[in-house]
C-alpha cells in the first residue's frame, strides 16, 4: 500500500486474462451443478439463464480520460530514484514536487491487473482506490512540457491495453449465454436421465401428410450488479405435457395466413362475429393435424376459444377478440392465462381491429403489454402485426406461457 492506496503493476500483476476468464467459466459451471435437483427441474429456464448471465457477465473497463485531474504534493524522494546527472547521496532522500494523475474508472477494476491476449510491451506501477486509477510523476527538472508529454504517452498506452482487455471481455460476454444454456440443459438432462423421465411429454400430434387442397392461402412473403435469483416453491418435479415448439409455430403460421386472408377480403369478413371468424380458423386447423391420443384435436369451448387438449388439459389455447382498447386487451390476457395450468404452455390472442388506423393499435400493444402483471419478456416480432411474448401463470413465474399476439385489420365496410 502507498498512502492508503493499492499498488499494482498495471496489466501484469495477476498474469494472463485468459486464466481468469477460464476460472470464471469453471465457477459458473460449479454454481449450476451446486443447485439442488429440485430447483433445476422446476425453475423457469429462461429466467434462470438470464439470472446467470447477469451474475457472471463481466463489466468491461471504461477509463474516463475526459474527467482526469491532477494534484501535487511535496515528498521526500530517495536518492536512488533520481536521474544519474543529479548529485545526491545514496541512502538519503530529497524533497521534490510529485504530481498525481487521477483517471476515474468504471467496470471490473480487477481487469487492470491482467494481461490480455493481445498486448503491448509496457507496464508500470500504479495505484488503485475504489474508483480511480492513479499514477505519479516526479518533477525532477521543473519541466511541465516534459511531464505533459509523458502523461499523453502513458494515456496512449492505457487506451491500447484497455481496448485489448475489453476485446477479450466482450468475447467472453458474447458467448456467455450459450455457455450457460449448454451447462444448464446438460445438467438438467443428466438429472432427468437419472429419473428415467423427460422434462416434458410432447403432445402426440403431427402434421397430416394428405391435407385436402380445397382451401389454399398464399404464404406471406461499475455499479454493483443486482441479480435476483428465480425462486421455486414446488415440492417436487412433475413431468407435464407440452406442445412442441415446431407444432406451435406451424399452428401460428396457419392462423397468420388466414388472418391475412381476412385483411385481403374485408368485404367478405368485416360483418362477421368473433365466433364466426373463430370458426374459419378451426376449419383450417383441423385437417392439418391428426388427433391426439385421446382422439381430440382442435375444438371450441365457450364463445371464442380455440383449444388443443391433452388428457383433459389445455396445452394450446387461442382467444379471438375484437379490439376494444387497452383495458379489454389486458383483461383478455388475464382471461387466457387463467385457462392454462401446465408449465411451458402455448397460447395466442387473435385481435380483429375495426379502427381505421391500425398503427395506433399496434403501438398501444407494444407499450401496454409489458404492464401486465404476468409479463416476463418480449421474444420477437414475426412481422408488423405478430408479436411473441413470454408470460407466466398467476402466482408462479416458473410456469411459463408462450403467448403470440396476432392483429388483423378488418375495417367496417358499408
């Protein structure tokens, strides 16, 4: 320590950065393997992966050269540090002006002690406090211009090494999610194999090979990180039926194609009710998928539901609604979620918009959807009127619902 500061040999103190990054990866793997079997089998996968990314992501260095400042002190300097052309006596110290340059730093300060994979042959002793990198220059010859040149040369070296360090860190961060997914899923599969179970039972439906071509629709062209760990309240893992993702995408694609057909022919569809429009979807979906083990495929339940059931439980549900404002829209999400109980359920809300200006409706959906109490996150936007989201069942963030919001413009035709 020097004047209460931590002394380091900049970008050299602790060896190669690659070794540190490897240690981080090993610590990541250990942290996942240390989780209980009960926790890993029940936790919401996406929420847990996001939590681990936040926990292990490394904050790159950011040296704020624009906010650098200097202070000076008179100190006793040992004779051994003086240039050779000074007449000083070995073992004695002499007063000299010392300038301390302070550069504010953000990010993981430990990175200042490692050597990146690409480097320049330069290092020197510097000092660290909580948020600053500090180096000093002794004013032997009262030559401010020389000190300024020396400062600029030091900053140039710091900039180069900062960029090299951050290149390695960014490479680590950019692959972090993939690494976490591989470790998590591998560990989960290992636990399931021990139980001789699958994490979910895929609903046994498949695409029919021979669909009658009676109705063809054209295809549309450093601050401290706070990472909140997902909680699990279930006492044990229970395998549950789930609709496989590809089938879900196929269902949504057929719905979307039909919705676009509505838009192309508003004079045909504008006067129809929610139930009548729903029945068009059912007529299209039914022949494309063979029956499940119970003999049930798509059916209707209530006024507007489109259901896919497995052993008496809903694994896919779609609600058809006319747009009646943001309040009714958020209520429709709540109603739909109340029908679902299984983990990894799939759902869709199909909205028919009579308003002349559909753009305002789409904007409202994008703004208001995250305000729902069960919202988990945005997945993607298939096109301008098809949004994919992640929600959870009420009271349990680990029981995730994939929800597609699909909007079709059917203005009133007079």
